[in-house]
């Protein structure tokens, strides 16, 4: 199978508009591609487990970082977002236990892909919600200035 078919490419549509978070999301996309490649190339369980451990360790730090920023930005749904992170972390623990117990390659490969998909879905659905919040906030912060500038530029009505 052609590896490119499995590859996720970073695009601006994935950007949340915050450089430090985008950097961590880019790193995550790179990890997803490494994991997909290892599974496609039928690498052994230990290799896939090492990649999953790394992905989950980075995800845990990323969740903490994101929550810290969401609090700083006063994101109204920050508690719900943190709850999603906690829910995902609990799911990962459960799936990793199943991964460890699985001895058929098809089964443990599916567990690995499930973890990856949960993280991808979170990025595409949940993280994009605070991206939209930041965009709206930026827009409303800009509007009064724009309006003032427009008023200054507007010709005086006689
Ligand atoms: Fe994220
Ligand atoms: Fe998140």
C-alpha cells in the first residue's frame, strides 16, 4: 500500500492561531504519521508500543499546556474541555491495557489506531471550538478600532 494514502498533512485549516499550540499539534501530526507508517510496514508490537507511549506522553503534556492557556484566555468552556481531556486520558489507559494483553497483531494494531483516531477527532472537533472562540474574540477586539477608523475616514455630512 502506498504510505502517502495514510499520511496526514499539516494545513492552515488545522491551525488554532496560537504558535505554541500549533507547534504541538504539528508534532502530533508527525507522530500520527510515524504510527501509521509503523503499522502499515507491519513493525513489531514493541515498536508500535514505543510510538504510542511517546504519543501519549506528549498528549498528556499538551493537554496540560492547553488547559493552562484556556484558563488564561478565560475560555468559557474550559471546564468542559478539561473534562474531555480527562475522559480521553482514562480511555487511553484502558485501551493501552487492552493493547498490552493483545497477542494477535491485527488486534493490537487496531488498538493503536483507535488511540490515534481519538486524538485526531479531539483536535478536529474540540480544539477547533476554542480556535473559533479566539477568532471571534480577535474580531470583536478589532471592531471598535475599525469602526473608529471608519468614522474618521467618513466624509462629513453637511
Ligand atoms: Fe490540542
Ligand atoms: Fe484539547
